[in-house]
């Protein structure tokens, strides 16, 4: 741990309206915030590449971040979060099946997304494991990673805004159930905590107009409480709301939340919450609503609190090889020895399988000769036996002698079009045979049967139409008919 954080921990909280950075050092006196910076963007409507690049470069020039262990929280716009229960306990197996389980529900193709999960409850043979899953678009992930690398920052962890602070408070207060609302300029990330863990996550956009923002945030949090109750009806209700982020200073927001949701409102101050040391020179510039989430990223890393990390698969950190080069060489030598042993075993197994296959072929020949004594084996006995069995089966409904150039759908279409709806005709059976179609049914009069015959003869698909039979039924009120249609 000392080697890992020897150059400090850099927490980067990137938002649509600015970037906050905290450099934390660990030493004999405990954890100390050594440096910090906050840069607000002049254009908060769109996070442009140039704007972000300039802000990150400015932070790199202001702070001694070289070699620091970097963690970045990012404002993903295409973020999907859900809970899922799976009948597995092994995390490796869970990671393998997740893409297939999530693919039908994801907004983008699964190959275009990076997925990570947190294990909420590990299952057993009688109970499924419960997961909290987040997926982000790889294109957006690459954009942020490229910007960070161009400024000389190569993060070990890339995660969600707000999650670290919510997880840290939940871990420090395991007996409290609360809602943590990280309020930004454009959206709110909501984390619902119970039993010392984040159990539920939801995000929602908020109106741009100042007059509507407080009401929009209140409505979103109310809907979150309802959604959480639906997912966890047996869990206790939240007993407070903790607000964080620059959007938490909206006028009338605390009063409106307390009135509408009937819950006490608290504002996060992470330095006071954790009693982390703050250097005197940083005091005047330290604004909790701007810096708390960046600080929480550093704190969670020192405490070993694991959250989402999208730095994996094609985005995995490349320095890992250099840190473990000697271990990999030793492992490679052992793997080579194991490979030789496996090849010897495979060679032996191949010989055994060849003998088993020869014995199986011999048995198959015996079965073939006993089943078809009048047949001679001319090629592979299994394939020849399949062909012989197939030839013994009854011909299918649409066998080769029934094939025609006329598509069934075209034939049905002509019948439907040529016989109008106003004719009193009820078709009871339609039989499609080799070159013919038989239509059975009943109608009101014999003239209707003649009229139907005349109409069907107009189809270019039909060579001829014959009235096979036309008789009154037993009650005498309907004419039962059969028409034979010869196909062209």
C-alpha cells in the first residue's frame, strides 16, 4: 500500500461545468490533503474537447501530479444502471454471463459498451446473487481517457460522479438509511444506501430554467423513493437526504424537499465527516460543494472501498506488465512446463480416442448391416444410415412433387382480393395439394357459388376452377360447396 501511494493519490471529479482535483498524501501523520484545484468552464452547455483539455493541462501545471495514483469520476451521458439477480456466486462466471443477460435491455449494442458491477449480496445454492450493474458507452470512455492521457494523467480507476462520496458515507454509517443526491448543472445522480451499502442508483435530468430546478429535483427524488420501494419493499425507508454538488445551493431547495418528502435535509462536508487533515494554505480556497466528491475518490482508495471501474478490457491499464514483469516471467516458465505435460497428455488421449473411434465404427457397421441387410456400405456408415432412415419416412406436407413457382402468399392474396367481403361466404377448409387447391365452405345461394367460381377464374395463377359439389345442407338454409382450383 505504501509503494502504491508513495507519490500520493489524485482524485479528479470531471463535470459538465468544471473539473475538481484533490491530491492526497498518506504518511506518519495520517491522511492529509496536500493540494487542490477547481476550474469552472465558461461554456457549460457542451463539454468541448478543447475546454476539457485546457482545464486538465492547467491542473497538471498547478499541482505536482507526476506519478500519483489517479482516480477519475466522469459525467457519462449514456449511462445505464440496473439491479440484477443471477444464479452464480463466482465473480468470474458472473462477468462472463453479464453481456448476454443485459443485451436485450441495453440502449446500445453490448459490444459498444463497457460493463462493471458491484456484488450487493453473494448468493448460495438456495438464493441468487444480487448485483448493481452500470454500463457506459466505450466511445465516451475513450474520449475522456484520451483527454486525461494528453494532460499526462493515466487513471487507474474511471468511475461515476458521486458514487465514491455516497459509498464512503454509507460505510462510515452502516446503521443509517439515506438518500445521497449529487446535484450537477444538468442532472442529478441519486444513491440510496441501506445496511452500509449503496443498494440503488438512479439519475435524472433537471430543468435548465432556474425557477423550475428546485421543483424538478424534488419531483425526481420523490420518484426515486417510489422506485426504490418497488425494488426493495422489505427494506426500511430512508431517514434523511444528503445533498452534494454545486446544484445543491438552489434557492428554496432544502425547504421544498423537507416539505414535500418529509425528510430532514443535510449538506455534505466531507472534510468534517472524515476528519481528514487540510493544509492551512488550502483553507480559503476550499469549497466543499466543489471539492468533496474529488476528495471522496481519494478517501475510498485509502480505505479499500471498491466501486465501479470502467478501466478494463480494451481500456485496461498498460503499466501492470511493468509492475509484475518478473512474476510474469516465472509464470511463463511454469506455464511452458505445464504445456509440455499437456501436449504429452493430449498425444496419449488422441491415441486412446482413435482406438475408441475404430471400435465405435466397427459397432456402427454391425448395426447398419443388421438394420439394412440388403444394403452395401458405400461411404460413411453413419451418414448412409441417416439417408436410409430419411427415405423410409412419410413424405412431408410440401414434398418435392408439390413444389411450384406459385408462392402460397400470392395464391391466398388472389383468393382474398377476388372474393369481396360483401359476399355471404364462409370458408371452412382450404387444402393445398400437388398442383391443386380445394376450397370447402357454405353460402346462401347456388348463384353465389357460380359467382365465386367466375371471380376466381380471373386469376392468372389459376388454370381452371371447377365446382366439385354444391348441395343444400340438412336444414335447407345454406348451400355447402367444394371448389377445385387447378394451379397454372
